């Protein structure tokens, strides 16, 4: 998506709980093999007692304070998540809006699994540019991967899941205090891969009590093999990188392009599926910020924005990646000011 008017990231925050889940304990309990723990590359990940929407609210309040912004003036509150938010038939986006004081905002829920945060940013930017010039838009995520329904260490291949809330404040008329501009967002999809998270099970009348993404992926791989996914993933990473840079008006070897912020997947997954593509496609230095957090569900892109802005000098650029089931890949181009 080309952004034809300046859009600032007025604030970006990651709210991590104080609790942790330790990989060695999962190995000792027999939930995770030692080899799998080594492939993931996380000693521990954050583990929350708080409900996921409350993690999002904490991040949002911190972002509002950072930007010296009044939530009552927000135009949009877009809340994204991957896993259960704590209630059935209920809107966590409205809860986040209420608890942050964004009483005049339009609350919108974005449920696009792991890529939800990036999708929420894209939708919020479009809304602000089309209908709310000069106002702020709040994007939040909140996920808690709690048992017994979700085993953060063993529910998936190549990914360990950490709990967090994130928040990004966007505005279409940048303030002199803003430190980061959003130059473009690109998103591509491969709907033919949706079966990887559906498997061969029949449609159920109610939510499952236990999440097992390994089982659905095994079913997909038995029927289709691994080559199609590997080829599609490589093509889509390359395509989303090229589109994001093109829409921002930059080339892949732009001299100010400093970092490519990776999604927060396991170390082996990044080494095999992401780093070779990026090394061949772009001159930016890959940046893995997820060793201490694990994958934050819908929050990877927002967390990447919050952390990379501390590393960029004025004028420098970064690519921030996100990807999730479906499959969908996003890339945000940001520039420090």
C-alpha cells in the first residue's frame, strides 16, 4: 500500500508480563524434546497471568502516555489477536477502547491470526487517510497462550509462543516529536495454504479444547509434501519485500536501509526459511529480536516497530516483517526522523 501522505508512528510499546515459561522445564516434563528446544533457540518466553485484552490495555496506556495523547480523541481502536481472549461472543476491541478511555473511537476487531497486528495497522492507516485526517488511530494486540488448551512450546513446529500486549499509535499529520514515519505497507497472501491449519478434520460445531497445529500440518504434508510450502514461502517473502520497497520509493540496496526485522519464529525456522531469501533479496541487516520473547501471536510487527526505532539513526530505514496462518505475509517500511 502506497502511503501518499505522511503517517507517523507517534508511539509503539510492548508490554511483557513478569512471569516466564522455561524451555528446560518443558523438556523435563516431556512436552518438548531437547533437540526441538535447541532448534527454537529460546531459553524462556514471557508467560502472563493477566487476560490478553488487559495486556493490550497496558500497552495502549503506555503508548498514550509516551505520545502525550488523549485517548478520547482517537478515531479508531483496532485490536488484533491470535488466541482466546477470555470470553465467548464478545468484542475485545470494545473492551480495549473502553478501558483506555477511547470513548469516541470506532473499535474494530481484526482476527487474522499471527498477521493480525500488521493487518490492523494497514486498515487503520487506510481509515485515517480516508476519513480522519489529523486524528490518531490506536492498534493493539494481546495474546496469552495458556494451558490446558495451548501448549506454548509444543503446539506448533518451529515456533514457541510468548505472551504480550502491544500498542502502536498512528497519526496522519506528524508532530515534530514523532521519531518514526511509516513509508509503506505491503501484504501478500497464499490462500491455497489455509489447509495447513485446518488439516483433514471435519468442521466442528464449537471451538476445540486443545490446539494442535502440528497435527493439521502433518495432515497437509502427508497429502502435499513440503516443497510447495517452501517454494511459496520463499516467493511470498521476496514479493512482499519488493512491493514494500517499491511502494516506499526505495530499492533493495538503498544506502540508508539498515535493518530487516524478522518475525519472532524459532532460530532454525528463520535460518532455513527466511534468512536465505532476505540475504539474496535485500541489503539490510537481518535483525532477530525474538530470542527472549518467542512469537507474540498477532504482536510481532508492533513489537518490531517498538524495538527497532531505538536502533535507527535519523534518515535510516528498516523493514519490519510479519507472517501468519492463511498464509499471509506483511512488510512495513519505516524511517527514523
